[in-house]
């Protein structure tokens, strides 16, 4: 199992430009059974699930349910589960949405989005990846500046210092590549993507984007973290 940072970097270079299915096949074989896909059900995650199920009908898929997801996202999860015969594992914050609103007040995202993301997204993600050797996600380099430098394989660490390999099979793909795959294969996707949304997160912090805008510009728009990250994909990355 490749976890050593130097060996990973070399393998990552070898996989540059290779089809996502090949990268997925490598990850599922190399890190089975302690490997899973995480998705928030943007178009990338839907494509990844489709590809992965073809390789391994029992592939593990998980999502983080912040309690503030769009109704369309919950419905899409149901459609994907039905279509692919999978059960998406849901992880929620150990502090419930109701507890958070009771102690920290409603609409925390307006006052302290970092705290809200830490409670609703990052904490459950840390729990979700515990016990995994590899974590597959649908990040692409062309999604914006915060993702331009991602590797195909990255070395991260768990809280206890044990290795966690992050796998980004779509890193080299463009948005157009992803849509071509989804349309060609009839993959279910969120109706929000037909309404101007290009990246989908929590409803309070996501808006549609205009033509020409960065595709993550609708995330935390109007805040200091506009177009940025919630902390999930940067947690425990080795520098
Ligand atoms: S994206 Fe917004 S609502 Fe969702 S966890 Fe982060 S701050 Fe809270």
C-alpha cells in the first residue's frame, strides 16, 4: 500500500493525465477495503459515484449532512441510492443543528462561518475518514484558485498521525469533461445545476453564479471566504 509521501508523489506524477477511471481503479484496488468516496453531490461527485460503482458495486460513499443542505440534495441522494443500489453513509456534527442554534444562536453562518463549518462540516468529516487509508473526492484544478494546486494523490494525516491518502481522480478534468461524462452516461445530477448553481453546498452560503464568474464564486459570496474552502479539503494536508 503506497502511503510514503515520496512514493505517493511519484505515483501521482505517473497518473497525471490518465483517465479518472484508471485513477479510481488504482485507488480502489490499492487501499481496499479502507477506502471511500466523499461527495456533497455536485456534478463531480455524481460522475465519480457512477464510475466507481462500475468498478466496485460495493464501493463506500459518504456525505456530510450539515443540516443546512438544499432539499434538492437530499432528493438527489435518494435518486443515486436507488439508481446504483448503494447506501450513502451520512455523517452529521456531534453537536446537532438544534444544539448549535440553542447555544450559539441562529444563522451562525452570518456571524462566524468558520465556526459553523468547523461544527457542521469539518468535525463530522474527521470522524468519517477515521479508519480509512484513502479518501477519494471530486476536486478539479479548474474549479478555482483554492484547488488549482491539488495533486492526483496527496499525503494527509489523521489526527493521530497515521497516514491518510487523498485521491483526486478528476484533478485534470475540466468542468466540460465532467458534464460530457454525466450526459453521455445519463448520470443523475442536482436540478440546481440547471438553475445557475455551479458548486453546491449549504443553502445559506451558496448562490448561483453568472457566466464568466469563477465556478466557486457562489460559495460564501460577499464574505472574506468568497469562493474559498470550508476546511474539509485542507484538513491535515501535509505541506
Ligand atoms: S457552508 Fe454555511 S451553513 Fe454550511 S456549515 Fe459552513 S457556514 Fe454553516
